[in-house]
C-alpha cells in the first residue's frame, strides 16, 4: 500500500511555525510528541527563545526576577531550526512559502501562525519616543521599565487601567513609588469585568495609595529640553508631573505581514475554524495553514459560535496543542478547540480570576463572599444562563462555576444556599461600558461571524 | 539552572510549593503566587518536591542544563 500523504508529512514533511512565544513553543512540542519527524522551523521577530510574559508585569517589576530570566521551560526537545530576530514579512499561499524580512523564504507543507499581539503604542509618535515613556509587552520592555522603577522615579503615570495597567500600578505602590493612573472609563477593569467589579477595583487602587483618575483621557505628554517626559496633560485640564509614563492601552494583533496574502486576517486577528484552520478571505477554510494564540479568532460553541479573540495564557497553550494535533490528523481525527476562556491577575495582594466570557454578561450576581472584604465570587448572566464568573481571592470555587458555564446553567443561579451575604442574592446590571467607546481593550472580544472581516467593528449589545 | 512556569489558571493557592521551596515560591496575599522563573541549580531537589506536591499539578520545571536550547 502506498504511503499516505499524512504519513509522508509525519516522516519528512516541513512544518513552519511563525511566532516563537508560548503558543509556538507548545505547538512545536506537541508536534514532536505526536511523532512528527520532519523539519520544524521556528520563526520569531524577537531575538530570544520563547519566554513567559505574565511575570513581566509582576515579579519583574517587583524586583523579584529579571526580565532576562523568563525563558519558558520545555516539555521536551523539539529539534527545531530557529530563525530568531527576523520577522516574517509575507505569505505566498499558492507557493506555500513564508517570506522573511531579510529576504529569505521558507517553504512549508504545514504552517502555524502564532504571531500574537503587540502593545498598542501611544498615538502621538513623537510623544511616545520621549525618554521615560514605556509600553509593557516584551522582555525588553520589562527590563527597561524595571530598571527605571529601580532608579526611584518621583511619579509614575499609568495610562489605562486594564489588567496590565492595574498590575503595574500595584507593583509601583508595593515598591513605595508614587503612581497616578488615568483611565478613560469610570473604573479600572470595566472593559473586562464590568462596572460592578470595576468599582471594587477602584477602591483597591485608592486604598493602596494610587492616585486614580477616572473618566479622563491623557491629551498630551510633555517633554523637557533633554527629551525626557516631565508631565502629562489630562482632558479635565489637570497636569500630572511624572518622570515615567507607562502606556497600557491594550494590544494590536500582528497581522499586517499577511496583508494581501488572501488569508482572513485583519485588526481583529486571523479567523480560523474550531479546528484552528485559517480561513481565506473567500470564506473557505485552508487545509495547510493553522492559527493559535492571541492572534487567532475562532468560533466557540458555548458562546453562540461567534468568533472569540482571547488574549489569554491558557488559551495560547490549549489552542496550540489542538492546532498541532489537527495538523497531523485526517479529517475524522481532528478535534475542536473548545477551551473555556480563563485568566488571572494578581494586584494589590488580591488574586483575581475569571472563567467564561464576562463581557457577554448583561447582569452580575454576587453569589459568595463580599466585595467589601475583597473576597467574593460573582456570576455573569446572559439570556437566562450563566455565561461567566469572576473570583477575588476565591479561586477554589472557579471550577464549580466553569462547570455551570459548560452546562449552560440558569441565571440567576439556583444554589441560593451556598452563601448568604447582604450584597448577594440578586442580580444587578453588570454595567459594561458601551463598546463603541473604546477604552483599554478587553482581553476577551466577540468579533462577529464573518471570517473575512477586515474592519475593526464594535457591536454594542447593550446600553 | 532550572526554568519553571506555573499554570496560574490551575493554581488554587494551596501554598505547598511555598512551604517546600520558599526561596523560589512565595505567596503574595492570601492566594496569589509569585515565583522565580529561573531558579539556581541548588534548588533542584526542593523545586522537584514542590512540583510533585502541588495538588493541582500546576508547576512545570525544566533542568535547562540538560536541554537543547
């Protein structure tokens, strides 16, 4: 019997992974684990081997670890050819080749795209280049910011109170640094968790001595004669003197290199099916191009089959494993990526965790504990079912809520006897801001049904 | 030298690691965990115990000397 295409792929095919971070690495390990013996090429724009990003806004800023020491542990040897420090610059789908910025081309039989996201830069380029203005996404960003915090700035300004901005503010206060946080919305974390939880987050900021300014925008950053940032001007007329500014305005997907390639890639990410296969702009799914991690958007059966974009550590790992499995499987052997969204954040000494898609929620009900004690669990409701949950220092309950979400359990929940507290017991509006007024982006985004959507669209579901 | 990463989606703050390898793992608040992503080789035994004792098996360790890089 002649060797099947799949068998020949496994024994001597060429698999190229573009994006050498968490998703790319875990996919490569899974490919080898599943018996892929061909050539494996890892392409990454940063000059480093895969490293872990979450410590950059926590341990690294607290001075407990160096940004340079965040290389990810390997699950196994991957015997890859590494092309680091050279970004991919184009894709020839018909010729099955990835073009690199240095002019080289890498042919593939199967391609995995895991190019992730980058920090959204400060919109005014000249102001963004002032000395002392940072974003925080890469190892180099983390090292630079940690060094500057170590030097003891007089005041740090954090622009944007999403998770990254809040974690940075928390680290600054823990180091005894003065910090001002400017947020466009009415509270921190509202984009991801809504106004009810955002109000708790705002109290945490203020209790820890953060100068939190909400409902304001930073209109201008001002430098001194030496090109160092010295002040920020706010939309309410206030001027904040600061010598470090950290811009935390969410992320942008790294899809520009695919422009004109024919893939369904745009500012919302790269559309793929539940099996991680990329869509072309024709709406036809490809056979040989897969997507995983922050750059992917894929339909999820638990959430109305809308395309979901997830900037989550756990999603990158799970989707990479599924993509790798499917790359080496025939159609009957493929499996869907049905990971339930989950994330964590550590700030002001509180462990915040979430499952499901809180941003779909129209109502929230505190089911356990008490927001006043900074220890509680809340569930989000959408059309009569539980769609998401959040815990503050109550992580051991999260699995329970995840099962409720997976079972599309009714909302308001019926387990009224789990805990009885004055704040709980009845649903209230979850109070998400109108998504047509962008603030820092939420880390879970619903992005419609069109695999070929090239625009940035917001879909206000409420308000 | 050891590389490590903790799956903090899985971590539920049982703090076994912080007892067994306190120079590498530390509780931060009641249930948050901070860890050194690159530990000294001298911590090998303790880190291995911490990884084995984790009730939710959230700790991945690699002995980087033995890897291909």
